[in-house]
C-alpha cells in the first residue's frame, strides 16, 4: 500500500514538474521571440481586413474592400478602382512585418515626443472583424532601426517597415483605362494626326459563331477580322504607364468610341502620348506604340 502511495505521489510530482517545465519553456520562448524581434506587428489576417488607412506626410489614402469581398477600391484622396496586385502585395508585406517591444528604462507610458511619435508623419491603420490595429513610425533609433508605436506600446522596427509606409495613393490606383463591357460590337475611330484626318467605323456581325468585322465606309479592300479583334482587345486592355496631374495641352490625335466609352489619345512633344477616357477620372501617360 505504501509502495502504491509513493508511486502515486511520484507520478503527481512528475506531472507538476512537467507542467512547470513546459510553462518555463514557453515563457522563455516568448521572451526570446520578443528579444530577437520575431514578434508579429499585426494580429489580423488577410481575410479579416475590410479597410486600410495609410497616412504619409499628411496625405491620407483609404482603401476599402467591396461588399463581395473580392476586390479593393480607392476612396481617398479620389474614388477609383484599386490595382488588386498592388493592394494584395502591400497587405502581404504589411502583415508579415515583425519587430520587438522596446520600453526604454522600463517606462510604461513613453514620452512619445522623444521618439518622434507625438505626431508621426507615417501611420497605417487596418480594420476588420470589429477590430482595429495601428502602427506609427517615428525617428531613427540605432543600428538602422526605427522607433514605432504599436497600439500603446513602443517598439523597434527595421528600415523595411519604415519604407513600407512611404507609399503614395497613386501606387494603389488602377491603371486600366477602359472599363466598359468586355464584348465590343462597334467601334468608331476619329484620326487627326500629322495631316491625317479620317473617320471610320468597325461593326461586328450578329452571328456569334463567326468573328466577322466590316468597315464603314468601305475601304475597297478585304478586312482582316482577326487583326481588328486583336486591336480592340489591346485597346480595351490598355494600361497607363503613369498618372498625369495636369491635363495635357496637346490636341487629341485619336478618339475611339466603343462600349459606351470614349478613349482619347493626345500626341505631345517628345513622342509622349497621354490617354484618358470620358468615364475614367484620370489622365495617363503611355508609350507611343
């Protein structure tokens, strides 16, 4: 009987010791994680996000996910479609950022002004599932790191984290010029460039099994329907190379009306081409080709 009790006591002691050892191991691992800078800055995950607010040098960019949750829209400083790849890339990089807690001299309420965080010029806030998380970047710390504010805590982050919050709103903005229906059955082209003036219309046959295009007025030679389809496909998929702040002074060299949209191209000095669409709120620069 005594032997049975002794065995039971030993088992209980072993269980307690094992639990204590696991606790100390976990605590040590957590402490090491923080010291080594392996702690995630944000806890929200990609599918949770509903909107992102980014402020860089006083300029604020706001991105919101659509109701279906499939794409993002830019709502500030202008309302426009967002470039999905740019937003998704930013989210991935943002959510994988890591840093470490840094409370100088054990202070619980840091003097934010000492770390350049009283009114930080760079800040990002992400929201979703009824939660909100924010990050602000302050001044240089040491060894290339930066002071950052995560919620109410003072952290250290690397240069990559600071650079991440230097994004301008245009980097998220869609560069797709035409945004009308995919199927185009009629296209009117008006040319006025280097002495060439012409107006003609392409029309697609109603027979869905055939891809036949006709041209008006009749040019007097056979029309290659494949080339017409390819040209329209390239035009409707055209992306701008960059945004233009001011309306170009050059006169329109070509207008194309298709799908209820009018795409206007202006040839300027230096072979630069500026493109806009009547239902798109932006001016783009693109290549001469």
